[in-house]
C-alpha cells in the first residue's frame, strides 16, 4: 500500500507530499509479525501525513514517515478546524485549544467600500455541532501532530520519522518505495511521484485564475492603530471584505494574538509563477495597489504586513482523477483532490481521508486484503471530497454577496455535519457484512447481523459438536381426531387413516453452548408423529409436526422464531434429577401448568438411537411459520410450512448418543388453569390439557454430545422469474419453490434446481417452466443431451463417487466443504469453497475430503453443477460416450 496526501490540504503546491506504502522495498519490510500489524510507509510529514501516521499508529500498525525536507518547521499561516475536522483530531487525542487554537465566534462581512453586510454571532448556531470550530496557527498544529507521532506516550508504537528522504519511485503491486537519500527538493507542487502511479494520475494543474497573498499581523498592531482597532477588538471574529473580483479574508489564531490574512485576487495582478511553490515572496506595494480600491481602514490594516514574511501563491486547480488507488497505493488529501482555499476545508478533508484509511485498516488487516480495503476507502471518500472540492470552486467565483447560486447554509451544513470516523466505520461494517449475503439478520437490524446458534457476529458458522444434550421424552398413544385440530392448514394430515395417533412430549436440556457463552437452556415441545405435509406441486413430506415449543431463555426463542419460523414461547422449565428418576415442571410466573415424571430409570444399550429432535426416529420436523402483517389485523405478512430433515441436521452437527435410560413408569399431568394464572399461555396450556393419553408407548432419557443447530430448516430455495402478458417482471408461482432432492443408495443427495430440454432455451410462453415441471415428476439422468441441468449435490463425509463420464461440459462450484476432483489418469485437484471446475467429458470421480471437525458442516460437502450439452465428444478419432452405469440409483441421460 502506498498513499499520498498534501501537508496542509491546500491545492497550490503545499510542502510535504504524503504517501503510504505497505511493502518490502528499500524502506520497509512487507509485514511484521502477526500481532504487529502492517508496516505502513507515509511519504510526507505535513499535516495530512502526520495525521495519517497518528491514526494508523493508534490502530496498531508500524509506521515510517518519509519527509523530503529537514522538517525543521512547517510553514504557513492559519488553519480552519471546522467541526467535521476538529472531532477527528479530538478522537486522535489532539485538543487544539491546548495548543493555541481559539474559537470562531463571529462572522462579519463587508463590501469593499466598508459597508457592513452582516455580523453573525456564532455561539448559538454552533451549538448544533458536537465539536467546536477552531482557528489555529498551522505551525502549532503541525508541531503537536509531530510530537504525538514520535512520542513514546500514547497508544501504539512511536512513528519512525525519517527526514531528508526523498521518494523517487513506488511500485503499487509490491508496495515498494524507492528513495534518493539526501536529495533536497521543493514541496509537492502537485507533481507527486505517487500520483503518477494511479490510472489517470498524470493530470497536470492549471491556474484557477486567482492568486492569494497570505501573511500574519500581530493583533496588538491592529489595536494600537485607531483606524484599524475595530477589526481586532472582537475575539474569534472571521471577517470577509468582498470586491467584484477580489476579496480579503481575516481571522485570528494563536489564542487571538495573531491575525491571519488571505487576500485573493486575479492572478495576473501579482504575476505569480504557477510552477513556484506556495512560499514565493510577495511584494507589499503590489498588494496595496491590488486593494487600493477597498476601504482605507482595510488598506491600512493589510499594510501592516511584514514585507519579509509576505507570501503569494497561485491558486491552482486540477481535473478530477478517475481513481485514487492502485493496488497497495492510495492517494489522499491534495494528491487525490486538490482544493482551492475558499471554504477553509482543505486540511480538514485531508484529515478526514486519514481517518477513513485508519478505519478500513484496523489491526488484523492481512497484507492480501490491503488492495481491497484501499478501494473501499476510495469508495467511501470519493463523492464527499469531490463535492467539497467543487463547492470551493463555486465559492471562489466572482459572485456578489447574497447571490442565490451560492447557498452558504447548505454548504456549511454539508461540510460541518459529518464525522468521517463514524461514516467510514459504518461503511466498513456494511462492506464486511456484504461479503456474506447469507448471514442471518433479525431485529433490531440497526446493530448489524445477529449472533446466534447458527453464526457468530461476523457470520461465521458456529459448531456445536461439543455441546451436550439430555432429552427426556414420553411417547404416547392418543386421539388423531383431536390432534388434527392443531393442524394450521389443510395441507397437513395424518399418514394413517385411523383415529389413533402417536405423539411425544420431549424436553431437552442443552449445555456448553458456544453461542451462549458456554451455558445452556431447556426446551419442551409437543411432537405429533406420522404427519404428512402436501406441497403445492403435490410432493408429500413425511415427518413430525411440532405445534409448540416452550423454551426457558429469550435468546433462542427470538432466534428460532425469526430465523427458522419455530413456534416458540417462553415458560420456566425446572428439572429434578436423580439416578433412577427424572421430573420436569413447566410454569409461568409461578403458575405450574405441566408436570412430567420418569420413574424406574435403567441404563440400556444406546444402539442406533440417533437422539433426534422429539426423542423419536422420524424423518424430520415440520413447523408452521406465521408472521402477522403490521397495521393489518388478521392478515399475514408470510405463512408457510418449514421442514427440518434429520438427515440434513446430521450433516451440520452429527449427534453422538452416549447413554440411554428407559423408564418403567412415566406420567404427564397438564392443567390449563385460567386467564388470570396464565394471561398469555392459557389458550395454549388448555388445549394441551385436552390431549388424552391412552397409553405410554416409550419413555426414555437420552444423553449425548453434538447439538443440531436446526440450520437445515429449509423451505424454498429456488426462485424462477417470469413476465406477465403486459411485460411486468414477476416471480413464477406455478411451481413450488422447494428444490426436490433425490437420495441415492450411496447416501448422496441430488437436488434438481432447474432443467431444460433445449439449448438455447425456448422461454416463450413459459415453455421452459412447463418442461421443468415435467422433469420434477420424472427426474432426468445426470445430463440432458439436448438441454441444460442445474443441480445441487450433497456428499456424505468421506464419500467417493465411482468413475464416470458425461457427454457434456459441466461447470462445478464448491459451495461448502472441500472436494477432490480425480481424473482417470490419476491426476487430482482439491477444490475449496468457491473453486470452480470445468469438466469437459473426462472420466472422473469426486471425493469429499472435508474435515468433520471444525468445518461447520459435519464433514459434508455441497457442490453446484451446471451441465450443458456438447456437439460430440471425440478424442483421438474415437467418439466417447456416456459412462454413468457405475453410479447406483442414476438412470441414463436423456
């Protein structure tokens, strides 16, 4: 990384071209040890460069600053520290009032003849800004920034400041900075080495048509002269005198002891050389002649300038460059967006740049991430910096006071009402969140993605392989006709036509849950077995319906309801355990509505007990999600069934049953109480109390390790777009959005996401959608010789497919896990998440090499394939055909 800024934020050749480099050239090693951060080289020890040094030092990085001068003294007069800039300095630890800054307390404007235009006290208006508007002598600000940078005090390591070090070349790709030690050159002059290294950075400055005299006058000198005393009597007063094509700006600094002047005028009147630096000496008589038409008192005031220290510089401008970054090189301040001084925002915007850079380069940034982060910095800063740059041009035009085209209030609000640290911090958060579009978001979304059982705050999957569970279940025979009243829609039914049904009350105690800081909670649910759910396309899901799940902690209730659609409610669940008995009480605010007991517990061989949800060996759990529509009672925002297949759960977290105890006697006692005792649960508890228990079929306590996170809860994952007859873009709803899965004998699962019988595809009148609909009821082979196939394949841990060949070109993408592609010749490649293969009719096999531990998916792998037909597969004069007969359960391609 290499970056650059000007030392003062003024365009017009300010001294001290600043740059950052993270590399391994003559200046710095590429990266220190992991805990030492990046090595960042900054070219230029002006205000911008030293601000960058301080911010980046405080982020934990190792900083080297290269300054081509001896850095003995920063030249210049005064600097505006507007609220948008001052807040950043205060965050850095620099309080300008402690080094001579004074507040801006009044703004006064005169016509050139001395006619008062306005006098505005700022005490009240400035209260809307969270930080003060200060005016400070540039030398004092520069010295304090330098002191803080090299000091052993404060956060981070002291900055290495190397003076008399001229940067002559940089390599953006390697972050290499090349120096010509000892060579003395003048300031940046907007001809920086680093700017030329970005695309479009070869633009040259041109005259804005204006030049400026600048100088300082002791306030006492003005007060001692009766003609000029009125201009110095009020502390913190910023005064502007407007002429048609020239103006004078004066404001105090250095604790109101010095008056800073910037006298802007047509450039031809002072004959400044545009290639000269901004310290070119000015001529006092020339200046007095330029302003001879202004009121005599002002002419007397500027006549007090010291001829030896009077400077004049051409106000230069430059076209916008298309980018500020190139790999590990980044420009900032004048090097990126040179300013004319008409708003006093040049230094402030440069400091904003440095704050943004520090935000996007926190400690822990990897060298390979630098290029991406610098591009983000540019994205964050580009629009604002160039807008302020453009406004400065507008304000520098020859406009009469009160001209409607110059909305000072709008400009001031835009400039002052900004904090770049806060702005960049949020932009950086959004950038990080956008990297994983599949992260769980739930209310309150103002704070970012919500950590929970399926992800941490960064969106990385959590593993619960070492979490423990203890599930106590009572399976009983009951009434199917009564339980049917709990079905939420006609799509639910019992698989059996009889009136006898089976259900379970199952309570699980979870512990060692990483997402809960190592603690746990309990949940109790009613599980109705032998239920079928018929989808819109006629496909039937067989599983266990769960109408209610009580939990003892708010966090899993909220995450389960919002992320998974689980019908969760709160209640207290208290457990009493002994070696041969287990008791459970369910209550709300002391009102007990459920009592469960397991007596005569004896250890039995765990055998094949899977410890699945519900304490019974079902295919999966079916729940019904209902979200009410805000402001429209009785209407749903969304309602649908959610299916959680146990087979999918085992891919994520394989549960290990360690012990099973069976009870010789078990009982369930439920009491609905009344609305007074259960004001929020009576309607639920009373319905549960209605359920008859004809016979306890099984009662057991299962303990084990590995807690499913229910991330396999799946609904509709494939969305087809279409058009209405009038051309409106819509989603097709004629086919269920569920992706159908076909389980093969070897345990692999094929999900047919889409298929066509033609290529190119005929989409007129939704012909392709109807074709796909037919394939859903009659699944095709691996390929379709005249069409296309989009398929998801899930591979079991350690699975190895047989060698096979298809007459097609197959694009394969690893979505989860790691998969080894093995060619018949013996060549192999391991593909990781996001890797792509292009299979061109070769005989090959796939091996799942995903690690079961710590992989977040239990060792399973998932791939996506797009299969396209080829004209003919001919190699060495021999036509090769399909060879998929070795794959069990797969028919020949169409």
